C-alpha cells in the first residue's frame, strides 16, 4: 500500500458513490450502460475469487466485498427498481467483441496456467475495456448528464493513480506487473477523448457533448 494506490482506491469508491447518488436522486438509470455495469461485476467476481481463501488484510477484504456488492446492487437498481428508466435501445454495444478477445489475451498472457491466475488475468484485460459500452452509448446520444461524466472521470482518475502506483513500486522495490501495466495503458488510451472533453468543457461549466 502506498499513497497512490490509496488515492486510486478512494477515486474508485468515489465513482461508485457518484453513480449511486445519480441513480437515487434522479430515480433514473437513464444514460447508464447496463452492459458496462455487468462487465464490471464480472471483473470483480473473477478477480476476487480468492476472497475467502487468501486473507491479506481487513481493508483488502472489505474493499473486495464492497466492489462486488455495490456492482450487484447497481444491476439490481437498473433491472428491477428503476427498470422503466433504462433504455436498452441505446445500450447496443456488442460485448462479445470484448469478452472473446479478453479471454484469448488471458490464455496467452498470464503468470501461470492455473484457473485462478487465468481468471485474474481475464479480469485485468476485461476491466481495461469495460467502459466501452458506456462511452459507445454516450457517443450515440451525443451528450451526457454532468453527474454521469463525473462518474466516468472518477473511474479515469482511479486508473491514473494506479499508473502512478506502478511507477512508484518499480522505483521503490523493482516490482513490475507487465499485464496490469499494459492493460492500464490500453484503458488510459480509451479514456483519452473523454478526458479531453471533460477537462475542456465540463470542468469549465459547459455541457458535455460528443460528436453524435
């Protein structure tokens, strides 16, 4: 644990709280991609399969439980409580194009050919592209609510802090994780256009708009 990882975890938590705040205050899931949220739940379940077999710390365990539980809760809100506000006609990204290639990458690039290592690798590759259905949905509508952009920005900030965490760990103890770093670079590249518009428009009080 170091300050960059801790700030990354806080940013990740903030993104989830922002999302839940948006849904509960507006009583609507409009503008939120169910497919992206489902992918994030899959990411957390696969990554934390060792939840009850590999105890690291109370902090680590609570974070794992929170990410899995909050992701499942968001899906419940979208499919049950506020289902009429969800618009599947806009959430049309074909996730097969993400699930298949990420599975292939996990089989090729992993640290051991064991079930746990392959599922961990799969979760890393999948997380790097899980936001794509959300960005694709925003691309289709050409705009997004400001609070939704704050949610995505917090996710991007979480990734930025984790990149700083990897750099810090490399210089401090020589630790290097090529899979996580490569996936992080891919994820950062995916966020690039969004980040530019967020900084140049939303943070200046303008409406977030993408080319429709």
